[in-house]
C-alpha cells in the first residue's frame, strides 16, 4: 500500500442538521419570517392575517445549490413576498406567492442558490405543481355584473378595489402577467376583447367597458 505523505484533507458538505421532513406543520405568522441555514427543505407557511415577507438566508453562509421550497397555505388574499437577504426585510423581491384558491391548489416555489458571493445571492426560482393541480400554473379572477362600478364618463372600470385578484400582490404573476378575458354565457366561457385592458408598471390590472356593457366572466392570468 502506498504511503501518504503530508496531510490528507477530506472535505464533505453535511446537511444533517437540516430537517429532512418534506412538510412541516403550518404556522400562522405574526411577523415577517427570516429563513435560516437549517430551514426545512419544504416550508409550509400560513401568513396569518396580512401579507408577509419571507427572507431567504445569507447566501454567503450557503453552498451553491442550496435550495428551499416556500409553500403558501394562507387564507384568500394573503401573499408571501419572498426576498433576498439583507437583514432588514427590504431585500430584492424574488417572487410574490399568492394564496391558494381551492383545497387542492398547491402554490409553492423552489428557490435554488446559484451564486453565493454576496449576502443577497443569485437565486433561480422554480414554480412547482403537477397535472392534478393545474391552478398552480395560473390564477383565475371571477367577476359578476354586480362587481362593475357605476359608469363614469360612459365607462365602467373594474380594478383591484372591486376584485383583489387583479392586484399583483394577490395574483402573483409579477409585473408582466398575461391576462385572458372571458365572458360567461350559461356554463360556457368565451374569449372577449374589452374597450381597455391595462397592466400598470406594478403588474396591477384594470378592465374597462363602455356604459351598460358589463358582463359576468373571468380573467385567467398566466
């Protein structure tokens, strides 16, 4: 057997201190949450009564490839804003994760660290879902004729004031959502064009129709 001259150093990254549980018991937050190095690989989070900031760990303390899943199980309209680390919950917004719309609606994203040279890091964001929960890949806002406000200057304008799902903080599609407007006739939905369909710089939607042209329908956002 050959002799080894000098020091033999063996290096291995060990994650034994990190929880191996795929799921954890949802906890209703009473404040923003800062994830740490030993966070469960899959975190099920209930934001409680208002939108929350979820801050990822200091990237310089992690190895490239470190990853975590944030799964939102909050009540309707409660979003989780996942941000990069800065220690004050004011880091760069990586993803707004909307609340689920139905019991089988899984709304979860995986965050994978690809650069750990600075505390904020560089993260790759992956939307998770499966063929049985297609709602995870889209967001649907249903509305009725009664939801449209009274006409002003001959136009009815529907905004997040009437339907919170039209707000970027709720629909979670970021600043470049792709809306599809459909009118409900009976039990069927038909694609329609409006007088005006606006997406502002923040990703909020505004729908406009002429006087007395309100309709029951939905907005499908992808």
